């Protein structure tokens, strides 16, 4: 039987929501091993004038505890 744990992270990117999600996974992988999935809970963006300036995501990362 596998034991899984879920952590929540927030990340941002000037490029896209996908890039922000990838940054969250990369940051988590620095200290967490055996990441199994990422769930994007919320997406938002900061706007400057008529341009999107920053994409933001709140994610849940699931990993297996050894």
C-alpha cells in the first residue's frame, strides 16, 4: 500500500499558466521526491494596462512517502 501526501504551492510566471505550473513542480522537486501528480486548483493573472503581466497558479502536488 502506498502512502501519498499532498502539498499546496503558489507559483507565477510572466510567460503562461503552464510555465507557472512547471516552475511549481521544479521548485517542489528540489526537496520532495516521488512526485506523482500536480493539480491546478486556481489560475489568476495580474494585468498592467491592457496586457497580462503575470500568470499565477495555485497547485496541489501529490507525492509518495517512502
